[in-house]
C-alpha cells in the first residue's frame, strides 16, 4: 500500500486498520515531510515499511539519505538508476548493511515516463541486476513493459505501481510478471478502505 497521505493520524489509522492486508507499506516524501521521519518507525509497528524516496543524487548524498531512512526503521528503499552505477551501488551497500531491500525504479507509471525513462529502461534494469538490488519497480499501467523488464531481471522481484487510480489492472500486471502490486489512492482515499482492499484482492484473484 502506498500511504500517500499528509496526516500522521490518518497514516497511523490506515496502517493499523488495513496494514495487515499488505506485504509492506510504502511511505514517500509527502508524508515524511508532513509528519517527520519518525512516522516511518511508527508505521513499521503495523507492517514493513518501504521508504519511497526515489533516491537520485551523488553517491555521498545517497548514502546519507538511505542511512537516515534505514535508521528510522525502513525495511526497504526505492532509488533511481539514472544517476549511474556508483550512486546506485551506494544505495545497495547501505541497504545490505541494514539487512534491507533495495528496489530500483526502471520505469514510472505516469504517461510522461515514456519520454525519458522508457528508452533507457532496459539498460537500467540490467544495472539493477548488476549491483545486486532485491528488485525493480515497473509500471502496472503498461503490462507490456513489465514483460520486457522481467526478461532482463530474471528472478528479481518486480513491484508495480499504478493499480487503481492510475488505471492499471491488477490482473494484467500480475499476468505480465509482476510479483507485487502497489495500490495507493484508490484505497487510502476511499470512503471504506477495507472494502476497497477486498475489491483489489478480488481483482487479483480474477486473473
């Protein structure tokens, strides 16, 4: 679940009420900036937390960012590949030192990702494998891209955002080779989040 909210109270309520339905909870900059880094530790009491900071800087800055997120209790990190091998290797080393997972963004789920990311997606997928990342992020909104990326990353984990509000199909993403789905606004903004979770699970089983 992508916990894309700004309220600490709402975040903790969602984590405690439906967090158990998910393998992990993804927390990004909006919530961390609004509620403080300590919210990572608080949410991790309900489910493992993946810090989706899309880390993308020079190696030393990446090291500092990753270290802060991991010390706060994150079990996983999401980083970009485009800053290059040295920058990504630092993220992987930090993750390893904490026994955490690194997931590398190969292609994002919004339409604009086709402009600059898609042409380099295959090269970035190979880099993710070479540095030893646990897995990659590939778009549920474009299942055909998941298939291509799966052919490169082999048995590495693929997590796919874009299910729900962005129109991605849970069933099609899983059929294309995704291991896990990232569901956000369709659940956290729903009047009945628990019912929306059940709806998503049913869609997954219907593949």
